[in-house]
C-alpha cells in the first residue's frame, strides 16, 4: 500500500469516526423534542461498524439511537447496514462474477 493510499484511508476513517452517533443520556427524554428519522437511521446503519468499535471504549457513544421515530428509523438503519455489508448492487454484481 502506498503512502498516499494509507493517508487517504486514514482521513476517511477519521471523517467517518467524527460522525458517530452521540450519547443517549436518559432513555425516554428528548431535550429539544426531535427524534431520529429515516435519514439518521440510514447514516447510523452506514457508520455502525465504526460506532461499534468506539462504543467498546466509550460509555458516551451508543450504536443505536434510542430517540427514534420507530419503524422508519429501523428501516433506514437496516438499509444503511445492508449497503455497507455488500447488500447493494455492487456487492451482488461482484458475487455473480466470482
């Protein structure tokens, strides 16, 4: 791996880690009245591996947003995780070739 590629991967990892899901201080209490919807679920599903690793070392980061809109957040989370883990069209195409 070239030095340039290593730097690019490091910057990408840093960018994704900086967007990790935040803390859930009290279950059932939302300070500003907003809840996470489909788009937040999609993003949280996409960054779930990075968030998981961070949550192992930090009590302030959770993998799943507790204050969510229910089924729409869940759908976004599953789609985001599915795309990341090869459930998208690129993964299906690569599987057919090999």
